[in-house]
C-alpha cells in the first residue's frame, strides 16, 4: 500500500513538472516567434467565431481542432528549427530540408483548417 501511495505522489509531481515545462515552452515560443503569436491571434479570433456560429457540436469541434492543429504544427516547426540551429548555424542541404518540411507542416495545417471551415460553412 505504501508503494502505491508513493507512486501516486511521484506521478502527481511528474505531471505538475510536465505542466511547468509545457508552460515554459509556451512562454519561450510566444516570446521568440512572431509567426506563433500571429497564429495565436488567428486561433482566438476564429475560435470566438466558431463558438458564435450556428453549427453542430461536431462541426464546431472540428473547426476548433483545425485551429489548434495550426498551433501544434507551428510549435513542431519551431522545435525543428531550434534543433537545427543548435546543431549548426551553417547552411546545409539537410538542415534546409528539415526546416522546409517543418514549414510544410504549418502550410498543411492551414490548408486543413480552410478545408474544414469551407465544408462546415458552405
């Protein structure tokens, strides 16, 4: 029983640390990446619009998730860019390829959102 309680306490502590690290990551990307800040503004505006529209709960969830996916893709793109820059500031074909693929993720997330919103609204 003691081990069970100890595992719960340690697990809770790990979850709290994970939230702290996530918050630190959000602060870091928000502070350093103008594209992420722009995506957050888009997220807020269109989330509010999605909540005001007369659509089904399922459609609203898809619309909101498509906006969340943009933030997710931008975060992954930034993580890739930071890792590449950490390895070397020199221009290398593989570094360019990794950064271009990260950029593609963001573009695909925007296309995804546009298609979902178009299907729901029209």
